[in-house]
C-alpha cells in the first residue's frame, strides 16, 4: 500500500491464467442458440439426403495366375529373383475401352429407364415395365429424355415434357429429341421410325392406364467411355495376385451386372488369346489337307487304272520286299522334309515379323517333340500376348512396352540360334537318307518294266496316304487341345451387394451436429471479439486498472429513485452493499464527500448518484446531493422538485447557500440543484464560492454526493476532484467502450487522480445464475444481483412479478451475458 492507496501494479504485471470456467459459463448460456443451430443443420442434412441420389460401390475380385515360364525368368536377368506376376498390364486391360465394349455387349445398357418423380432421380433398370429395342443398323443418334405414357392396355404415347424449376432428375437433359416420333400414339411391338431414331418398345410387366416413365437412348461410344472410366481396379494386397474390381453406381443391380460381365469378358479375352495358336494350327492343317486330298485321289485313280490294264492282283507278293524298304526310307525322308520345312518357315516368320509373335505355331502342335524349342516358343507367345494387351492401352513408346520388347528380343535371338542348329542337323539327316534311297533305287531299276512303273505309282500313293493320315491325327489333336483349353485366370468373387458411399448418412449427421454447434459458437466468439463494449465483470477487470468496488443490477422500474421508492428490490440491495463499502473506505471521515463521474453521457452516473444518496439517507445519515453537471441539469426533476434557483445562481452571486440547499420529500435527503444552464460552467466551478459551498455543506451534512459531468467529455470534472474523498467511476454494461477506459487508466497510473473506484452499472445476467465476483483490488466485495432464483426465493418481496405471457423475456434472458 502506497500513501493509503492499494498498489495494483503488481496485479497488472502478473500474467493472468485463462479462466476456463468463465468461458464455459459465458457461452453455455447460449444453449438455445446451439440447439437451434443443430436442429436447422439436421433438417438441412435430412433434406439433402432426401433429394440426393444415392451412390453405391459394388466390388468383385479376380484371380490372376502366374504366366511367365521359368525360361523367361532365366533369360530376363532383371527378373530372375522375383516373381513373374506383373499385374499392371491386367489392371490396364480391365480398364480398357475394348474390354468395356465386350462387357456391354452382354448387357442392355444402351437405354436407361427412370420413374416419374420430381424428388430425385430413380432409375428402374431391370424393374422397368417396358423394354426399348434399338436398331443399331440405323444411323441412331443419342436422344434427350422421352416421356412414355400408357394410353391403353396395348397403346402408349411418346412426348417430351419441359424441365421444371424443382425437377431434380439429372436424366432430363436438354439433348436433341427426334421431333417426328413425339406426340403420337403407338402400339407395343410397333417399329417407331424417325429421321434420327429407330426402335421398338415391348411391354415386359403389367401397367395401369396413365402410368408414366422416362427413358433415354444412349450413344454406344459414350456408354463405353463412361463405363471404362467408372471402373477401379487395384490389388487387394501387395503379396497376392488377386485384383479387386469395383465401380460406383446409383443402381446396385446395374453396377453388379457390369462388374460381373467385365470379369467374365476378361476371362473370355484371355481364353480367346490362348486359343489363337490352336486356331492358326487348325487353319494350317486344313489348307495342307485340302491340297493333299486332291493329289491323293488323283494317284488312287492312276494306280487303279494301272492294275486293270496290267491285270495285277497281288502286287506285294509279286514284287517282293524291295518296295517295302524303299517305302520305309521315303517315309523317313518325307518326315525329315516336313520337319525341315517347319524350321525354315519358322526362320522366315521370325525374320519377317517384329514385336508380335502370337501367330507362331509351336513345334509340339505339328508333332515335333523338341522340349527346349517348345519352351522357348511358348515363352515368346506368352510375352507377345502381354505386349498385345499393353498396346490396347498405351503406345509403342511406353516404358513398359520397351521393357517387353527387350525380353522378346532376347527370346528371339535364342530361338534363332536353336533353329539354326536344328536346320543343320536336319539337312545332314536328310542327306544320309537320300544316299540310302539312291542305293535302293538302283536295285529297283533292275526289276521288269511293269514292276518298276507300278512301284513308282504305289510309292506316290503311300507317301500321300501316310501324310494325309498324319495330318488327320494332328488335326484331331489340335481340336482336342482347343476344346480342353481353359483360361489361366478365374473369378474369385462375383459382385453381389453394394455399400452406400454417398451420401454418408452417419458422417453427415455427425457433421451437422458439429456445425450446428460450432457455427453459432464461432459467430459468438467473433461477435464478442469485435465487440468493443464492456460486457461483463471479467472484461472490465481485464481492461480497467482501478479497483472495482461494486456492481449495480439493471433496473426495470420506471422511477430513478429506486432505493427510496422500492427499497426491497435486489437492485436497491446492491446500493446498500455499495454504501457499506464506502463507509468502510472513508471510515475516518466525519463528512464523507463522494464524487460520481463516468466517461461519457448515458452510463448512469446520475442514476447511481440519486440512489446512492437515497441509500445513505435511509441509513440515517444526513445526506446532500449536489448537482454539479451544469450542462444537463436534471436532478431536481428526478426527486420531484421544481427548483428555479440552484448552484449556477449561487456561483454568480445571485443566491445564498441557504437558498440552494433544498429538502426533498425523502427523509434525511437534501438537494443542491444545478440551476439554470450558464454560458461558462467550467469557469463558474473554479470560483472560490464553490469551495465555500463545499465547506458549508461539510459542516451541515454527514454525506455529500456530487453528481459531476463525464470526465471524458468536459474539463471541469478534473477540477472538482479536489473536493472529494472518494471518487466513483461509472461503467455501464454493453454501453461503455473499452477505449473509454484508457483515459482513466492513464490518469490513475500517473497519480493524477486518487481514491477512485469503479462501479459496474446496468448489469444484466442470463438464466438463474447468482454471480459472485469475489474480492476486488480495493475494499469490500463485488456482488452481481441477478433475477430471482431458487437461492433468493421470495426474500425480496417487492421484486416485480412477471406476467404469465412474458415468456419471451424469459427466453431472451438466456442469451444475456
């Protein structure tokens, strides 16, 4: 304490912790606003769900088996220690437009059917009572929405309805419609032809007369593009080879059918690529057999004619075993030549082809049992198939294509090297067989001429017959291989159910509750942050450096003499508490001189002066209320006096002290009115007569309450501070700006004003909260007397009773700070 004054600098220098309880109580009073916000948010989300078209995700899975053979991994050193499962090509293939086209061929997606509703889009799909069969051979154009109305059991009408403001159907596009087919009546099964459309409508389910629906005929190219982009393919985990195929759809059944059709089309595509080799082999054998069959029939006729002309019955017994040896050797040479021709054709194929070797015929297919060459050819074909799948989605310059081309190049070099060795060995075997055949031919030439001619004809026949039988055998083997061929991949799980992904109702309702609470809270935080007015005691204590002596509640009475006329109210009790604090502070003063001021007009300094003086008078103290506000004299009106003479008359020597001190109708309460408004109030208050008046009043009264002008607007208040023992600075809730307090803080910090205390006036509170502010920096306590509640009961009997219909005031009180 310095010179009897509390040193509050230590309070200002301390870092004040955040009072969590204060903010919880402050903002919890706005719970009706939070409930209203939450209710409105929930209603908005409900309406959003009501008018939103649901979207579902349907999922299926497909198993991709390992394709690369050990030969490929050995030749490709970069892949020697890793698996051969490259799922990227399969993912790209499943999302390709070519595969989407194959899947859509199995479905009826070129026409969409919708129910007649103005709420949201409802697609009927397989529940549609009609089916539109579109003639794709006709130059069909994509159309807008066509309205279907059933006229009778067998007739219907087509039209186009204008789109309304509240029409939420997205299918109702403003696309072109063939006007020639509209506004006409047709029969089911009748062909509907226009300049840009041609289709037939069939009835699939029973309908009632007047039933309506919509349908849209789509462009196949747009449908393919739409569904190829709608598919999402990803591995289920990084260690397996199972791909999950999913898509987002508004109709679960439609999405399910497409995902399943796409997976089946992928299996069919893989099987089709595997069957290409068998099909090429069968085509090759059929061509060879066709040529060989004509030649065999011709030789048969020649041999039959020769037998008839020469009367030969048993050729084998007549010509002995020479012919058998020659025939065996010729069969061997024929097989060697067939084998050699295959190797050379394979050489020529590899020389002329580049990149794609899917049409190559494996040695095992034509009866050549070379396991190493078979493995190389199979690996070359498999990699070529992967390259074809990849080129469906990317161009030749893609890095993946370059990587596959490098593998193909390595395999091609190994195949070339192996075939070169096989050609050399086969030609050597053929040369040895030819030498043996020349030897047998020389022996056969020694036979009679008839025998020699028949042997030559028989040799040609047996040669063609054996080759024809061999081709028949290989054709049967290739057919069996094709029939027993299955895909390496398989569908693991077909799409069945759909999971709702939009709108996410639990999440949206949760967000609605959060936003409904936080948006009003943020609005309140922003409002209070940008509001520069003092709203509560905590703000006042944080902004004001002088002690807070008391709090005066808001009065709802029509009179300003509240303490005198309604002494049992809670507001009157707050003035009694203020009176007690003032008695304690100025206990050593025989006459207590109290000055009341504020920052600006309207903060309630006159109201506080009147009721404080009345409280002093009620305690038995002889009290004089001095109206020092010479600019706006209203004190006499409030106490019910019609005083034409006052302080201004005394200060200009036109009245004496006894003339201006007037008794009021209230016991122990006297008044010195302001008097007429002078032209120079500041100069009048500086005269010595003012000091003489104060000395006179000090000798006559125990309490002097001085109502002064606002200290922030006029200068004379600073001069009047020399007459007071205690100075009261009035701050009004939701009225006084924080910037007004800067001046009083500076005056107090620079010791230009002493013994000054703040009074918080016009305090409103929400709810049934009894707010006790605790100790202040000065003396006494700080009370906030609020409305009657369960703690006060009926103690204040004179408290105003609210009418039953004042429920609005009670509700609004919840929002008071």
